[in-house]
C-alpha cells in the first residue's frame, strides 16, 4: 500500500516522533505512541511509515529540515545587523547565539537528534540518511558563510560543525540552568578561534 501524501500530516507525525525521542528516549518510540502524541486516530502513523525504521528516518529528516530552516532565518536576521563581511568575533557571536537557542528553546529536538545518532551506529539505513543530511548541512553552512562574507573553506566548516555538535551534546545532556548566553558565546569563541586561528575569545 502506498503511504498517503498529506505532507502536513506527515510532518506532524515526524514532529511527534521527535518529541517522543527527546523526552522519553528511543525505546519508547512506537507507531501507537506517535499517534497518541500527534492526536490522530490509531493506525495513522503506520499508514505513513510502514515500520519503526521509517519513523526514525522521518524524524531525522524532519529534525534536519527544521534546523536548516532556522539557520536560514538566523543568517537573514544576522545579515541585516552586521557589516558586509564579518570577522571571527562576529562569527563567534552568531554561533554562540545559535548554540544557546539550540540548547534551550530547541533542547528536546536536539536530544532527539543525539538519540538518532546513537541508533544510527546500529542501523545502516538510518546511518545513510544521517550521512546524507550531514553532507547537505555542510554545503548549506558554506553558503551561509558566503552570504555573511566569511571565507571559510569546507574543511573548516566541517570542523566547526563537529565542534558545535560535541558542545551541544554536552549542553543538552547537562543541567538546563547551566546554559547561559555568556557560556554559549564563550564556547563558540573557542570553537571559532581554534579552527580559524588566534587566541582571543
């Protein structure tokens, strides 16, 4: 049976899967749980996603889709208030703001992302999805840096993403009250200066 093509419903179900992953953990994810959280009739999720792997892959795609959307919004907002070409300090400011929002407003989603990343080490299909999405994230980030007038190369962008991910993991798995704008900015400064050179943060 071909899954329904209601994209709004599909996204709502993926959002529900992300909520479950981030608040209850991967072992609590099921079609029934997704139906309950999404507030849809029993059996809806199984009509869209044939098995649990399908649910996991949909959650991964949706999480990255939302992240890339927010990156675009952040860059558009930043570009309007920054000079034509930003320096390392300006880049650290933007990354620090992004890190703070990710670890606070978007905490549950990124907890779900890390659940998915661990599961991907045991699921080749999910690993393939996340690998493809990671490559897209690098290309998107390079484009955003160019928009901001920052001439980072692909290797530097990959290094920044790796450091960002590791730092975010520490923040979303630690005490929520420990996450502050100043802490996020300081960590972002070390990331940027570690990758691009220099010691000032």
